[in-house]
C-alpha cells in the first residue's frame, strides 16, 4: 500500500473516515463534520544505496497529522488516540513533537503531531 493509504487505514476509524490530504476544505468548498484529520508530507529524505537511492518507496518521510475537534477536551482525547494508533504503524514511526491551537474562524481546536516514517528501515542495509 502507499503511505497515504496506510495513514488512512490507521486513522480513519478514529473520525468516521474523515481523513484528508493537505486541507480540511472539501471539493465543494465546505468544511467537514468535526472531528476530522488531515495529513501532509513535510519532507522526504532519500535512502542512499550503492546504486543511488530507492526513491519514495524507501525514503524516510516527515508527516504532520492535524486533528481538529469542536472542544478542547475532545482535541486532547483525539491526540492520545492518534498517538496510540500510530505506535504499531508499519513501517516504523517516531513521534517528534506536537503543538495545539484554536482556530477562531472554524471555532475548532487543533493539534498537530509530527512523525518521521522510517521506510528506509525496511529497505535493508546499504
């Protein structure tokens, strides 16, 4: 599966499959029902081999996962659910950090969680 599909299958059940790449805004311009998750790939670090690199299939990827809910306590609970769901993620991940904020426009509470996905760990040694 692709990294996108893996993220969706790991986190989708937490928010009734409201997991979106890059933006919460829907194709019709509306916002989703909350809570919802969005993700974006912040950076990709190629895994070097003797023959170059394995491209995106073996690159380590920094992923930001944003969770939005209508209350502060729901956002805090969602943060813990995401962290628990990501623990057994494969390929292995490492939690980097998180930060919280309130979106005054949408009247929602957000938490951003930063992960590194180590796809290079399944590529073998150089």
